[in-house]
């Protein structure tokens, strides 16, 4: 038993060494996640993760109570529903306030596995990339995990169009599993972005616009009743929003438009508060 504990301590030490002592904070943007939160939380690798932040967007279930029960120390409760993008803004602000060097967004609905956190963190901690995304498309994980066919087709069509307009070769832009360096979060003016689902695409558009390279890792995914999803109408609105963002990105690159979202925030200026 003592030998096993010693081995675990040594493994944790070497993991820390490989991550260059970076402070890693996992953020959980939560809405009605009471049924899946604990399962997600228990699989977070706490040998390398320093803090976990849960932001509850006025859930109608016991998400906050469950978060307290399982020991999450940093809980932010919205007094009104701010939407998916608004939730993420609070997540990143709190993580920066805690001094995070690397921030990893993980949905608490257990659709994405927390076991990829070390791989994603390693790429940033060793200055290989500033942004890493878990891709459901690489390795055909989306269909195997139960992604509805119409969503898969829409994903592929939107991604193809986005790659042309923003000049990238990403496998998808629509994953909710993302890791960022502190520099990126302090440079990108995400506060100006939408509070709705298109926030993800506005933020990645800004990141690409500023010249940051984005890495992708293959990510298995699960679709089941408790996993979060948006209906066809919201998906359609989201798709049109994505096309708008990509078109504006291209026009701004050509100098035909000017948008405040593509103005840098000084990396030395800290963001805090929720």
C-alpha cells in the first residue's frame, strides 16, 4: 500500500514537471447538470488540476446543491439566466481571478471525457499552442457517440464553409471542450461577444484573427438523455450566426469592415469579476 502511494506521488510529481508548474483551472459552465455533474467531476485528474470553477446559470434543478455536496469550492451563481456565452464569460473571469495559467472548459453534462485534460494542458504548458480543442469529428467519434445525423451533416457543412472564410483547416468549430492559455484570455475581448451559443464561434474567430494557432485532439463523445443539446430551431439560428461571424471575419481581414471584437485587449490588463 505504501509503495502504491509512493508511486502515485511520483506520478503526480512528474505530471507537474511536464506541465512546467502551470496553474490549471477547469471551468464548468452549468445549467441543469445535477444528474451528470458528480460523474464528470470525479473523473477530473486532480493530480494536475489546481482548481475547479462551476458557474450556474440559474438552473431549475439541484446543480448548485450537488456542486457543494461533492466539494467544488468555487461556485458562481447567476441571479438571472445569462445564456451559454454569458456563462462562459463568468467562467473565464473567475479562472483569471484565481491566477490560472491554463483554463480548460469542460461541460458538466458528461458528454466529453475529462480524461483528455492532461493532453490538452500539456500542449499549452509547453508552449506548443495557446488553444486546444477536443474534436468530435477526428476519428469519427461523433457518429459513434450517437450524434444525430442531421447535426453531423450540419457540422461538416458549417466547418467546411468556415475553413474557407477564415483560412483554417480545423475539423470542427462547434466543440464545447476547449483549453486556453492565460495570454489568449487576456488578449481576446470575449466580453463583447454574444451571450448566446454563437459565443464559441465568435471567440474562436477572434483567436484565429489574432494569429494564434489552434490544436485539436481526438475526443470521444456521448449523446444521451441527460446530455445538453439544442433543438432544431435553435440549431438553425446558431448556424446562421456562425455563417455571419465567418463572413464578418473575412471582410475584416480584407479591410472592408471594422469591428471592435477584433481589437486586442492588452495581455497585461487583467480581467476579473463576474
